[in-house]
C-alpha cells in the first residue's frame, strides 16, 4: 500500500531530508585524490549524529557503513574502505540515508575526482538531468511509469542505459515503501500519483549496457561490462503545486 503523508508528516520528514542534503554538501568539499571512502563514511556518520539523527543505512539488512560509496564501474552499494583511496580521474557516487523524527530521507550524488574523461562528464550530466526530468513527472494525476519512461528516454537518447536490477522507491516511516520506481518502462502505467506521496527517485545509469553483477561482499553492484556508472537521487513530495524536492538545500 502506498502511504499518503499529512502536512504534519511532511514537516517531520523535512528534517532528515535536510540533514541528508547538508551532509552531501559537506562531502562535496572533501572528495579529492587520496581521500579514502572510509574517511567520507566517518565524516557522514559524525555529521548525522551531531544533528541528533541516525545513519539509516548502518545495520540495514546487515550493511556495515553509514553511506554507500561506489567508484567508477560500481553502480550502487559500494562499501566504504580505508583501502579504497580516490585518484584523479575517478567518479564516485555517494548515497546517504538519515532517520530522524520517525521518518527517513534519502539522496545520492555522483562527483568527479579531479579531472575526468569526457565520457564521465557526459554520463554524470545525463544522469543528473534525467533525475530532474523524472521529478518533473511526479505530478498528481500522472501515472508512476511516466517518471520511469522520462528517465529511460532521456538517457537512451544520449547513448546510455538505465539499470534494471535496482529501482527507486517510496519512502517515509520506512526506508523502502511502496511503490517501486523503475528507471525504465512505458508511460501511463502503474499507480496514479496523488498529493502527499513521497518518492525516492534515483536514476542509476550506465555508460555501456544495463547489466550488473554483485561482488563477493554481497553488496557492491558493478557494471557487467566494466564501464562507468552514475547515480543521482532525491526524495520528492507530490504536492498540489507540483513536485517538491525535500533533499535540497533551498
């Protein structure tokens, strides 16, 4: 069942969403050559707890860290490590979830480390723009797959592919709620979008084919062909005035 949030719910939910946005903003200033993904994780957890909130990913289904840090061909769920040090030319996707006030917030960004390839620049740009195109479809009266179709069409027109093995999701009192939100599909299908729905829309886009493999750690998803992947995400409210990005510093 898709839960509809009241104005009071949204006010409470805005707190973890704002924390997510603030911590991601801080990480932007840290990413650079020779920093480890464990350093980024430690910073994120410290900043989240400093705000009297909890890192939502830590311990979730056994996940061992506070952020997901996915480098280059890693699609999602990369586990932070002291041995993973960023180098010039890498790209890194950072995904953060926060629990506060009984509600969750969730967002992701992909960042360049130093100077990156033209393909990496184009991939990150297309992925971020596809998120905004998808968000534009998060309007009461539209169908869920209108979001999915918008994302898929946008990236495929630019020569990239949408991952099918992982999807966006509803979010609220639970990290993952109904509905699932694929980044592909025909328009006009699925549940009718209604005011008060909160959705974590998250394009995961590959430079090559959409296929992924899971590494031996049981978490890290990588592109099957070894090419780059990018990931952007926002928590979005379907409101009477159109979509509202909750995980955005206004």
